[in-house]
C-alpha cells in the first residue's frame, strides 16, 4: 500500500528491518539486498543509517537487528498487554 503520504525510503528501510527480523543468523549485505530487491549500495546506506540509531548492528561483515529495535519491540509488546 503506497499512499500519497508515504515516504519511499521509510518503506525501504522497513523492508530491510523485516528481512533482518526474519533471520536466525546474521545476514550478508548481498543476501539482504537480494531479499528486499534493492541495489546493494542503497541497502548499505539504509543499514548504516539504521545502525547510527542502533536499529541494526554489524557483526564482522554481517548484519543483525540492533538492540534499540529489540527494546522498542519489547516496550510495544508490554504496552499492548495493557489494552
């Protein structure tokens, strides 16, 4: 769903995060870019930007979900229980 108020790069970043969240093991840049169907250079810039806010992290040459994203998800889950 792409509405007139959508921001394309945010949607792309969400695809990257979703790809990382769906993996048990750290992912290579190439495998992430292939899965989300984006060029490697654009995928890398998205990953680096997300890493600056600790939403992704790099382990050697592979990528994982960052601690801040895990914390956000945990907070949201706890708050959802209150509904």
